[in-house]
């Protein structure tokens, strides 16, 4: 719980990682030796209070599988889920059908769903065509909690923020390398119900290379995470709840950094 939230209430903050099912996290010591994939979520839930489902970006969510997974987590545990890439990175004329399939697949999460993450690709700039597509996509996801992550810096404008605010859609705050053209790190909250932060790491060479493994190979220092205290305080004063996810999954750096930030936040109350 952080100070803020409006009306004198505190802002409840949940912390976790982007995905939890990584075999390399066994070798790196986060999971005990010989941990089976089927047992990872139960062990993960002993450390973190939320997870951002990563697999739903690669493949369409299926209600039966989602229900089985949710049943393994304790009642207080919360989920966010990426929108499938067929609606963001590889979209075609059939995307409205994909939206409906996704809605059906994610339905078992019900009240345990924090947000659907719409992660847009780096080449998705603010053209009229892309603006119309995003508006139509958000219409299709209406009545679901939605957070949007822009990668292209052209979307960092007040008019975009105002439209997200009108729709009650959360703008994702990102920590990334300071590269030209990338969406900047902002303390803008467009939905007073939720702020959403993603730590991607600052491996500048990895981001330039395009190699996914190198891109998310980064270990935040305690000093770097400590610098986020003021930012998180500003976000918390604008929202009732917040979620923070670490995406630097290589060599189990994400859960390690998440636990490091947990200690910093505990010091803030």
C-alpha cells in the first residue's frame, strides 16, 4: 500500500513479472531444482501477488486452459494478460473475430483480471490509419479493463492521453533504454482506477540488435530501482490501484529485481 489514491485512501500496489513459466528460472535458482512446469505457478504465487500472462500474446487464450491455470492460484492472486499478436502485430481483416475469441478465452479470469495489455509494435506510429484501428480495437474490448503500451514516441501527446482518459483506458508507464523514437517514461495516469508499469531493462545494445534474448537481458541495481520511488509515488497519488511487472526475464533477473523492488516499496509503507 502506497500513499495516495485520492480521497485520502492508499493506493494498493501489486507486483510481479511478465510470465512465470521459464525453465531457465530453475537453472538460475528462482525455482527449486527439478521443478516441473506444471508446479511453477504455485511456487510463483508464494513470492508475488500478480502475473502478466505472456503466452496469450503468442497464442489465443483458451477458456479451459485459463480456468485450469487460475484454479492453481490462491484467491487473492490477480492476473493481467497480453492481447494476442494477431490483433496488434500481425493483424488482418479477420481481427474482429480474434477479439471475440480472446474475450471468450479470457472469461474464466472474471474478477481476478487486472487488465488486458494491448502491446503495440515499435512501427505502430500515430498515423490516421493506425489511430482508426486502435479506436476500433478499443471499441471491441469495451467493458474489459484495458491498458495500452505504446512503443513509438509519436503517441506521447496530450490528445492521445485525453482520449484514453475518456475511454477509462490505462496508459502503460515504461522503463526502457533512452533510444530515439521510443515512447518515453511518463508519470501520466489516464485511468484513476489503475496505473500500470513495465520494466523492460535498459540494455541499449540488445534493443538495437532486435535479438529478444539480448533485449531483455538486464539486471537493475538497487540504486536504479530506488530512483523510481518518486515516480511510483506520483503515480500512486493519481490512482486507486497499481501493478508493476518486470519483463527482463533472462537468467531470472525479473523475479530477482521484483523482490528487490518489493523491499524498497515496503520501506515506503
